[in-house]
């Protein structure tokens, strides 16, 4: 299985962390944020297809293309010599057939320089997951709320609340482990279900809206920084209100320019 030769953190280390430490994962979509996350030794940097919503202004992740994912991955991976960089396979880049899955996963590794890809879904994509893993590309699984299935599951809401859907997520987790994924994202499922899955599988689980029992946690960096002024989901903890800080800074700039306070004599060349 291919390891990311540019980073200290490998998929093997991530597997080992299940027994030794909690795993940290954050999204990044550009070079400068990746520099910071890498410097602070975040275990995994995810180039998420969430970039469609938080960077490109789409209503959901479905319009995101391979070219857009590769473009942003190139910027992120240039900064990551410690963190493992994983990248989302965008909608319809792997669901159609095995050949597409292998080819597109290969592009994300070869052109985007990522160390792993992430694929959403369970039983319905197992043949694709097995094929990608067999081709030498590490795969991270993703169950629960899978944004690429938002039309099918009726939007963004908690999954696995009833016994039937919970049973399916558990079965899919087992299948993904058997298929060779090195870790598993669990999104928006009850804490009790994530605990059961975490104890059941031998690969690390990484939660987002899945409670504290997972082997690690992931957040979208824009949510962590409080960049948006929109109402955040229950599971998001903004660690700073960057939205307000940015607005205050821009207001000060406008005022200083309009009153000729910027640039000052000290900020001018003579």
C-alpha cells in the first residue's frame, strides 16, 4: 500500500494511533492554512469536497469537479511535510464503475500529491473501494451523513437513529474494514452508535457530529475559525469569531483610507 513519502504521518501511523492517541483532522483548501496546520502537527489534513460550499459558493458538494479538487490539493500538499493529506473523491468520480474509481483516485494521488483518498458510502461502493486499495492507494471510508447522498437521504440530518439504519451503518463499517480502508469517518450519528462501531472495528474512527467516543475528531476549518455568520450545526465548536475580527479590520481599513490615515508617513517610501 502506498504511503505518502512527503509526510511524517502515514496511514500506518494513523492505524496505530487507535491504540495510542486521539487523532486530529481538519480541512484545508489553500497553501497558507496548510502551512499552519502542518506546523501545529495536525495528524490529517483533509482537502474536503466541502470546498464547494465554503470556498466556491455552491449550495452543496455535488457540483465539485476533479479539476477543482486537484487544484486545491496541489496547494495544500505543497505545505504538508508532517501531516498526512487525504482528499475527497468528488461526486461521480468513483460511483459509476471500478475503472473510473481507480483512474480518478490515481489522479488525486499523482496530480494532487495526496497521501490518501476518501470515499463516501458502504456496501454499494465496496467493489470500488477494494479496487482502489488493491491498486495501491490508501482509502479512508465515510459513513453516516454522507453529503454526496444528500438528495437521497433527504438533506443534512442525523443518520442511524432507528435500529434498521443503525444496523446498516454497522454492517457497512465491517465491510469497509474488510475492504482495506485505513480509517473511517463517522458523520452525524448518535454517540452510542459511534461507540459501538469504534469498539467493533480495528481501524480508527474519526467523528464529526458523532460524539466523543470516536478515535479522533474532524472539523471544517472555516467552522472552527468562525468565518461564516450562518447558524452552525450543533456539533460545531467555533474556537474564535473570525467573521467579526475580519469585519472589524476591514471597517478600520475603510475608515483610515477615507480619512487619509492610511498609509502613514512611516508606511510610505521617500
